[in-house]
């Protein structure tokens, strides 16, 4: 029986690489695409020797060509951390708009089903908690986070337009905070930032007073939810995340206990438009996909910490990321 073929964009990133692993495990032929602006080939190098895996170095903001049939497209190409999308705002907007348009056109041409990686950031700084899919959000389109938030909101609108106008099979997953091995240690997101500071012997930096909340989902649980949504018959957005909510201050204390460090927590000014609450309502995921997270935070954090602890020493250096200025045009 001929293998089904799947294109995964952003494949060398944190989530993309775990999705590659899952579809290889399910015996798909995986075409991994990434322009490596924020991705890392080390995340997928273990797959290079497989005959049902291929890598394409390409920017999906430009025309995308894939020979042969395609059964599924997973669009996960996008900077996902504040450090990245504040440094490359135009590239972030382009991958969410032009990239999504290019891939929807490819899906239409190939008669492939496409799922897009949206985000809880479409809810902005929410006025309701937890956030259900019916909530339209509280987003500042011209604030510093607007380049990411609005790229994702446009991405959803474009995807739904292709679904309603062209009859394209599309799926929309709204991803909440996710963690696990292969995260970039210094990418600015709260979990790797805390662990990186702990491993370097630095005080843990909390922005604001620490009362803002987040809900952390282990990557294996997230991948399972994405896989089930892709294969479902549901075309409206679905939240995938862990509803176990914790304040950032409490989370910093958890990391200190986990790592056995003696550093203290220091507080700095809260960034503009930083969400005060983040907790998914996963009623739809439970009802439609029979999905809910299985890995509790304590177990997931132990696995993630072991991964970071075993990275080479140079990975712990809190240095500037790649120079992205040539892409800001």
C-alpha cells in the first residue's frame, strides 16, 4: 500500500520536529520544509537517513512547489517566541499571510487537507477566563505583539475563506503554551528562560508582579491533539492546551525547586500587551476529539529539565540570536 504524503512546514522547529517524528511513526512519507531562520536541523537530523523522509530548505512566503501527490499539509512555519517576532516582525507577518496563502493554494491544487497552527495569542489579553473558541479576543493590532497576533488572526480568516469559498478541507488548531525537549533555551519564552537562568546560576526574572497566569502543555500531548484534529471532520478552530493554570510567580518557584538552585526571583516591568491570563477551555477538544492532556506538569518538567541539563555548555550561553536584519524588508 502506497504511503500517504504529508508536507510539514516549520519542520526544523520545536513543534514541527515533533510532528515529523509522529508522522514518521505513523508510516507517512514526510516532506519537511523550513527556511531555518529560527529552526535547527539538529532537531530532525535523526530522520535524514530514512527513505520516507525528505527535507526542503525553502521560505514558504515565496511560491511553494512540491512534486507528486500530497494528502496533508501542516503549516507550522512561524516565529513563535517574542524575541524572534519582535526582531523579525515583517517576516512574521509574511509567513502568516503570504505563506498561508501559498500553502492554501498548494492544498487546493493537490486536493490535500491542510491544518494551520494558530495560537492562543488570537485572544490577546483576554477579558474572559478560560478562553473558549467563541471568544473573539482583545488584541492591539499596532502594539509590539500585533505582528504575531494579527498574523495568526489573518491566517485563520484566510484558511476559513478557502474552506467556505473553495470547499477546501481545512483544520485550525489554537495552540496554548507548550513545552518539552528541543525548545530553544534562550528563545525568550518563560519556561526555557527560567531553566536557562537556573542552569547559569542567575536569578529568575519575572515580568510584572508574577500574578499573570499561563497553562503549560507537554509537547507529546499537544502533538496527539493536533493529529486527532487533522484526521477529524471538524473545520472550526479548536483549542489544544492544558487547562491546569498557574501564576508565573508560582511557576518560578517550581523551577527553583526542580533545578535545586538557590537563586531568588527578581521582578521587572511587564511588557506592553502581555496577557494577564492564559487558560484554554478544552470542552470542544474533549467532545470532538476525545482528547485531553495526559502528562502532568511535574513529570513533563523533569523530562524537559533533563534535556536542557544535557545540552553542551555553549548552549547555555545567553547570547544574541542570529542577525535577522536582512529579512526585515
